[in-house]
């Protein structure tokens, strides 16, 4: 998303005097005193200044210093959303106040200019942040920035035909963002990536997610197939003298099940033209029941043999 930048002052991107480290972009470097910076004063001995815009879609950093020096850039956010420099004075007092490392031990090239892409943590629109740049030679500089979710890409520096990136990075060594910044995970067959991801990383993530999804789909299909196989087996059991079968049963299986259930029911049931009579014996008592027109006869005996006699008697009455 392109939008106009706030009116900003320009800082030359040429090499500055020795024993200095300068933040060219984002703008907002504190008014460092050369002697104080040379003496190793925190942030070059300067006080916080007004915040300058750092645009969200193109958060590169441009530095100038001595060739061969290594630099580390730290960052911290604040709850400030206004340019009240009186508040900033007590907020930043030492390198320990910065909790995010954006760049670590990057070496300044022969030109003395270094332009590095970086990725900021999630920030609230308009929030104020602070940069701390330190070299291995005990030099440091700071900048106050304000996060705006706009893009500097394609926007020209006032009074020139160069974009901000070209203006500050044309005479620099540009380093890629480290791979760890790219974070991808899968939503079904689709990839979801955050951070600064290269086309190759996006392609790899897409291929991996599609492969994982296909494997899961094949496993589900195999499970469904196994379930279908289970449902195809013939399973029969008896409800009284009737068989109840489910699954894929052959005619022979149905016939055998019917015969088996009839035989099992016949152990305790006799059928006549007028109905069916069931006799059961449970030791000291036996019951004979006619389900036809005869009615029910209950015979109490003291042995299992009495139950058998009750069954014979019931048939004689038919």
C-alpha cells in the first residue's frame, strides 16, 4: 500500500567522519555529538528527539560508519503514541532498555554504508519505538521512530527522483533477511506463512502442505474402506425362533441361521394348531403357559420332572 510520507529531512548517505555510527534510515536519529559518541557515551550522548515515520511494508535500516566495524541493532516499543520528548527522557537510559534484536554483528562493507532488511514485531499503528545501534568499537547511536502501516516502496524522496530505498541503499551492501523470520504452517491443503518469506520458501511450504493433506486423505479413505469391509460381513443372531441377519449374507447363511434359531427355540417351545405352549422349570417350581385358546395353567411342583409332566399334560388337553 502506497501513501505519501510525512515531510522529512534528508540525511546524506555518504561516509561520515571516522569513529562515528550514523542511522540514515529510518529517520529520527538523536542529535549525537561527535566527541560524546567517540567517548562511548550511551546513544552518542544525545537526548531523544521527535519520532519520525518508519513505514511498515519496507522496514529496512540504513547505517553509515567505519568499514570493517560490526554493528548490532536493538529495538524496543513503548506505550507512547505522541511526540512528547519529555516522556522519552526517562524511558530510555541504557542498552538494557531494548528487548528486541533486529541485527546482530553485521559488518560494514568498504563503502562504510550498510543497508539491511529487517522485520519488526507486531506493532500498533502510530506506536512509538526506539532503535539502538552499537558497534564493536564502543560507538552507539539511537533513533526515535513511529510505526505507520504504509509503504515507502516506490515513494520518492522529495527533491529527487529516487525512492527512499534507492536513496539510502544505492551505495550499500544489502543483506537478506534471515530465513528464520519466515514462519509457515498448514491450514488443510493450503499454506499460511508469516514474516519475510522468499518465493522458494512459499513454494516449499505449499508443496509440503499439499503432500500432508493428500496423506491424511488417503488414510481416511483406507479407514472408510476397512469400515465398509466390516459392514459387509454376515452377522446373524436369534430373536426367539426367528433369525435376524445383517451384512452381506448368502442364501445358505440365511437358511442355516433360520434352522439354528428354530432348533434353539424348539428346545423349550412346542407348536400346535391352536397356539404354542412353553414350559420352563427352575428347580422347585415349573410353569406351563398356553398362548392359544386353552389359557394358562400353572403347576407347582418340587422338582424339574414336574415341569416336564406339565408340558405333556398341556399337549393332552389340546
